[in-house]
């Protein structure tokens, strides 16, 4: 085989291998960046020059749980007031007022 042909085949093989390694490296780089972003979201980030601090995923979930608890307490109070309960609810008071203010039936 001609030495020039051997060199050309070697260069082509090395070039193909470099292309495959480059593509694999780019894929690993992209996935690594995505993993880094995921970790930043899960672990949180401290404040930087132009960006405020971002709380961690667990801190965000805890905040959501606190807000849901407040909403549930408020809904219990509202439910207590809009359902009859023996005279103390707003619903009972409106019903009493309605009964006392209805016109007398005609004779």
C-alpha cells in the first residue's frame, strides 16, 4: 500500500475519532450544565451582583405549606359562618332577620 494512502487513512481516522469525541464532549457539557442548573434550583443560590438570592426547593415547599395552612384556617372560619350551627353563625343570624322582617300575610 502506498505510504501517502496510509497517511491519508490515518488522518481520516483521527479526524473521525476527534469528531466523535467532540460531539460526545459537547453532549456531556450540555448535560453537565443542565445538572448544575437543577442542583442550583434544589439547593438554592446566594445573592449575586445583579440577582437576588433564590431559596432552595425545600424552603419554597415549606413556604407553600405555610400559605396553604393559612388558607385552610381561613376556610374553616368561613365555613363555620356560612352553615347553620344552632344560632351563632352568620347564616343563622341572616335567617332570623329574614323571618322577623317578612311582611305579615294578608287576611
